[in-house]
C-alpha cells in the first residue's frame, strides 16, 4: 500500500507521541489512522479534491499541505490523549490493587503497608511471626488470631506486624514462600497469602505447585510478567533463603514462632493469650 497524507501525518504523530513517553498510545494511534485510509477518497471529495483535479490544480498542493497538518495534529492529539488515559488507568489499577490487598486482609485504608510489614513504623509494639504455608498451627494463627491483632492493634496504630514465610516443611513450603515474597514486591503480600492459605485448605499440597501459584497471582490481578519473572528467576527464592537465615539467627527450629517486642512464643495460642502480652507491652 502506498503512502499518503494520513500515513505521513501519523508517522509524525507517532514520533511526537514516542517523545512524549506515550509509545504504546502512539502505536494505537498509528493503527487507528491507517484504518482511516479506507475513507481517504471521501475526505478528498468532501474537501473538493477529486482525483481528476490533481493534474493542473494549483490549489491542490495547498489543500494537501493543510490536510497533512491537520492529520499530524490529529495523530499527536490521539497519541498524547491515549497516553494520558492509559497512564491514568494504570495508576488507578495500581491504587485499586493496593486497596483490594488491604481490604481483603482487614487492613485499614490508612495503615501503611510495605511488602510483608503493615502498621506505622514507630508503633510501640512490634510483632514478628515466622510461619510455614503447610503448617496447620500457622494456618490457625492466620485464620483466628492475626485478623484480631490487625483490627485491634495494627489498624489503631498501636502495633506493627511482620510475617516472614519460610520453608521448613519441604519444597512446597519453599515454593509458596517464594511466591508470597514475589507478591510482596507488588505490595500484594497480604491478600496473596490469604489466597494461598485458602487454596491449600481446598486443594492440599497441589495449591503450591508452580502453575497454581502463578495462576493465583493472575486471579488476584497481579502483574503476571513481573510476578513470573520474580518467581521463575529465583528472586523470591533468594528472599526466602535470606529470611531462613534470619530465622536461624532467631533460633527458630519450628513454626510458628511469634516475637512481640522481643518476647518469644512458640506454637499457636488463642487471641487472648497474645492480647495479654501486647497489652502488657503497651502499658510499659
């Protein structure tokens, strides 16, 4: 197909769109305008430029120049407008994803969340949990205790909570921990962890197969490309190894282990047990 005033103008628009950082939108603009070639004869007819007039019409060059300028301006407008719209949608999706992450885990909308840590940094009480995704006592804490700690102490600014998923119980646990840490890089640790615990209750160890872990990320709306690159590239595994070494430094030989302002508890207890310890630390 030959070039014409639309493709020439769109090439200019694409170049300007790329310079404005709207490369994707510019490519979309190119596609839209190339399809408009079909309607070029109608445009020419509407502006009084019949193909039979092209020879000997001294005004034709001026008409073509005007249409080229119009097409350039239109292409740039489309490219930049789409770029701004796409950017706004991406920001909105990111904010919505973070909101889903917090709300699904019962975290207050104003509570700071950074990867696997939630709560104000200067909270008086610091709670650290070492957990394994195949540990039934860890699942009990996650289901029965953590939501109440979040509601009564994290959301109110009295405590901050950190969970380190490690893989003491075998390869499936290590895979789940690595996937959780990859979700954490998108600030989706908490709702991803909720999802895999729920999947484990339904599917058993199959919930922690690589394909299922990646499917869970997809179902939650995470950036699949980034998640898979992290998970398959060993980034999450390296984080699990680092947390396992920290666990060794904290003398963790079994899970769960809960450390509240340095006060250590091994095993799962009900919420009232931990409430007493937290309240004692707050009273100091």
